C-alpha cells in the first residue's frame, strides 16, 4: 500500500493520505538554522545544535506520536481545522503534503477554503518562512480567523525536559506590533533570542500556553481558538508559546498570503538592549523586513530551488528506470546532504540530545556528498581531524556548536581513525586539492599542537599497527564499526553503557576482522596517496604492512567458507561455523571482499556465496546468522537485541553496500543489482504499510528474517546507509569513479541492462558518458572513446575546465 507518489519533475514526494504509518518528515535549512517537519506539521527548529540551541519545543515519545509543531488553526463559524489535518484531525475535503528539497508544502481544503503553507529556510538566513496562502474556492464571501502556534523551548533541549523546578519560573517574552519575542535567560548569560512574526496587523495574540489551550485541553482543542477570542496573554514563567490571531475576509475566488517568520537573533554584548530589560529588536526587524512581501518570499524560494538545481547537476543519470533515476538524481543525494548537516544528531529517531557529530559517521558521510559541496567538505575534514589525539586515537563524537570532542563518550573505537584516510582521500580525488594535506591541524583542539593534516593520516594508519593482537590482527577496543560488538565490556550492570564500559581489557585478545579488512583497503589508499606525493619510502612501508595484514587475514581470519568476524577477549572465534549462534557476519565478509583479499584462492567468491546463502532474505542482507538468542556477556550489546533487530541480525542497510561492492569486485553485476534494489526505498514504496518509514530515504535498519515482523524499517534519514549506497551505485555499479588524475569508467551491471547515460561534472569540465551493453555483459570495457578518439584502458583523461566532453564506453 502507498500513501503518496513521487513527483520527479518537481523533485517532491507527494503524500496524499495524512495517516502515514509513521510521521514522514523533511528537513529545512542549509547552513545553521534548521527545522524538522513532518507531513502533519509536527517538528521543531534549532540553531546549529539541536541540543544547545533548541528554538521550539518538541516532545519525543508523545501520545499520540508527533504532537506539537508549527500549527495553523483555521476557524470558520463553528468549524476548527488545520491544513495539516493534525492536531485537530477535523476531516478535510482535500489534503496534500509535498516534501521537496529543503522545503515542505502542506495543503488542506475544507468548506471550499484552501489553506496552503510553504515552509522553508531561505539561504543564508537564520529564520524559517511560513507562507500561508488562503483561497476562497466558493461562491460566498468568507470571514475566517487564523491562529498560528509554536511553543518555545528554553534553549537547552535536555534541561528543558527535566529541570522543571527552574524552568517554570524563567520564561520571558515581549510583544510589539505583530511580533512575539522569546527572551528567556537573555538577561543573564545568553546573547540570543527568537521571534515569531506575521506581516499583517493582528487581532490579538497569546504567549502563555495554559491560557491558549486551557489547562485541560490538548493541541487539538485550544480554548482560545474554540472561543475565537485571543487573550493577549503575556507569559511569566510556566511555558511560553507564540500564537497570532488574524481575521481574514475573502471574496469568492479571492486569495491572500500571510507571511510568518520564525527567526533567531544573536547580539554582541554592547548591542543587546534597547533600554533596561527591553531587548534590542533592530536585528529582528531587519530580518522581518527581508521577507515581508510576497515578492521577497518568492525570490528567496527561487534562490533555494536554484541552489538545489546546482547541487543536483553534478551527477545525473538517465537509465530508463524511473525508480533508479529518482534515487540517484534526487533523493539519495539529498539524504547525503542531510547527513552532512546533521550527522546522527536530530531526526525522529535521534532526539538531538544524545549524539553530536560522529568521527566515523562524518567521515563516511563525506564519500556521499563531497562532489556537491567540496568547500564545506574541506572544512569538515579539518574539524574532524582536530579531535584526534597525538597517538592517532580520536574522540568518537564531537559537538557541532563547539566542535570539541565529547568527553562523555571519549575514545577507544579502534576503527575510527582509519575513516579519516578515506574521508580525506575522497576529497582530494574529487577536487585535486592536495593543499589540504598541508593545513595545520591541532590535536584535541589544543592551540599550539598543530601538525600538517597529512601527519594525522600517518598517525591513523599507525594507530592500527600499534594495537595489534596475538594473530597480528587489529585489536577491537570498545567496538569497531559495529558499536554493539563490545568484546571488552563484560557488563552485568544495566546502568553501565555498553559503549563506554571496559571491565576487562588487561591481556585482551579481542581482534576485529572488520578493521583488518578496512586496514587493507584504506592502507592501500594511504600508500597510493604517498606515491602521489612522491613519498616513496613511506608508500613502501605502508604496502609492506598491508601485505602483512593480508597474510594474517588469510591465515587466521578464514573459516573455510567465509571470513571470521573477530576473536573474543579469550581468543575464541566469533563468526565461525564452530559457534552455536552468530556463525557468519556481514562486516568482515564485506570488508575482506571489497579489499579483494584471497581473490586468487577463491576466498572472495566463496565468502560472497556464503553471504548469499546464509544472510540474504527477501528484504535485504541481515547482519549475522543465526541471531543471538541469549545474552553473551563476552559479546556485549549485540546479544541484547531481540533476534532480527538492529545489530543482532537486522538488515543494517549501511553495510549491505559493502557486499554489493564486493560482488562488483567479483564482476557479478546481477547480484550487486539484486541487493541494491532490495533495500532501495523507491523500490519498497509499494509496501509502505509494512516498511512504515519514508519511501524516499534510506532507513538504518529493516527488521531481518528472524524478526517478529520482517521488512519493517526503523531509524530513517540519519545513517551511513545514504553515503554508502550512493557510493556503491555511482562508483561501483554505474562505475563512474573520480581518481587523482582521471575519471574512471568501470561499470558492473546486470546483463539485461542495455545501457545508460551519466552526466558528471568533474574539476570544472562536463562529461557526458554513454555506456552501451549490446552483448548483455556484466563487467569489463571492450572500448572507450573520448570525443570520438579511442582510449586505452578505462580512464578518461582530465579535460580543461569549462569543456564539454562526450564519452562512449562499451562493455
Ligand atoms: C545502537 C547503535 C548505535 C549505538 C551508539 C546502539 O544501541 O544499536 O546502532 O550506534 O547504540 O549510540
Ligand atoms: C550507528 C552509528 O552511528 C554508526 O557509527 C555505527 O557504525 C552503526 N550504528 C553500527 O553499530
């Protein structure tokens, strides 16, 4: 069952039934002012950091789910309704929500009145525009009342939810003309306030929540709206809100726009006040003036659309398969940008409080968005590297507001440092900008400790070598990519965190085959970079170490039919046929096959066949099999999850592309494509009722074959799945791969594909690449011509910036 459809021309997903199986959301904002908005107008706004600068309040875990947001109440006679259907849930005569590229349009129709709200954050603006368009479709004049609504958050989203003894006494607002200002704590230590305005005189307003709703009413029956009488309440403590009341008269056929602005202002100390205890409103007024007419808003909206035209013009595909094209050209790239902006912090599954930017996560995200905004990728790499320590270890997370490492979680995830190598190299291959490597980067953000970025990469490489276990394989530390494989944790205490507890480390033999495979792959990349830089000695050293690791994997990491997953604290195998549960895992088999380890000996094809046989199912590839059915103290969190969910045999979409890429190494384009399609959201749209979450973005996890309800997805939007699947489809299936001095064309496709065309902008030139497959092959170029000239091999030499180049490749 579907709840809407794609509108590819406008790059929108159109939801036509408000009762989606879960809130289907979108993100507004491109730089520092952000909002989350659901298809029924739920959600919230924040400035830069969803924890420390929360502008409007939101209650996760509410009943009903997704209550609270940016609501408009319309009152006509006795009828009260919302264009977003919720919260009143008054039956509508028409409803549509269009989620587009950083904007959302929600339209409701009732009694021949159409109310349409466009929500977006203009470029370079610390404010959200809400343009409400009202149109009388009837034959009689209408007089209606409009009430807006947002609820302020007292800035710190964590204490806002717990410290009520203080919170109920601190709230402060001001009102002037049609603007409501929220200034809690501005007097003491804050230099910021928020405001909510409308570009018309109001009939009244409310800023005290209980006055607006009535003490016993929910979002669906605000007393003020039911009565049609704003109270002009001024909040003193308790819970400040902002609601405008406007009266609108519409002749038949007439329409009217009202422009609301939800903004954020920061003032330098000397400009904070107009007079004692009265805030300086000039910056807010300037912001309001920038968007106070229909023309200004239309222009700002066009600029946002042009910004996305540009971002999405760098890689475009025409495959003749609309479900694939819309993912590659629109939604997968959009999701990659959203992950760049939010890492794993704020979604409808991440509260915005617990986790900042992940070291591992943000590096991986880079491989998905670097072609879109290389300048910001550059800055991101430097920020991430600044949280590394002199021994190559690094903080697992950092806060976006301060950019400082998060002490609560600390370090010790031994795969983390290696991701910096791939993040950095992806940037250089995209841009050719080697100067990044000379940028001075501190350790742990401490001024005076700067060394060139290149040295951080060397330290990352050596960090693995300095922490080898008894088989010459990398020690796992607290965990590797799989946060839940906690082999030194040994926790019997529910109040301990699996991620930060290490009750047993002395003499640990816990080694990871995932990190081993990763070291081979990224160690080779590191060696390749060294060669580019003329550091031949260092390149040879790296190659020797990569060779040694490869041998160690073949000797101690091979279980006969697939790669082992790990050795535990005691040196016992994990992911072996000798185990009772968890005999085979996806991660090590993904990494070792991507790295081509034991290709000649047949290990790659055997491992991939074992994955197909034991891990594949209707909805994707599960993480491990058989799932754990009891708690193993020596394995940690992985065995805490019920079978079929999350890291315990869920379909972790993030690591499916590792197998997809592994299959392309082996030249099996049919299997790669089959796996790709299984988890690709546009292909699961038809069973949205089972899948539950948005059909336009990837979810972190789909319940696996051992779950109670296989196929049900969770944790949409913020996941490494976006970057990895984009990387797999664009660079390994379609096979268009940036390199230091060329653009590689090396497709691996199913035999029944006749061909496709990719337009790739790369280093200033435009490449139109036509791939033909007349003989139904899967891999291997028979010929390559560049502007009519045959070229040996599969690399397009770089063309001068500004040029347009036509490439034909034949399989
Ligand atoms: C989740 C992981 C997550 C980790 C750290 C675990 O409970 O299963 O996916 O990365 O917590 O937040
Ligand atoms: C989610 C985390 O964000 C990511 O870093 C991790 O690799 C996966 N969970 C798997 O545990």
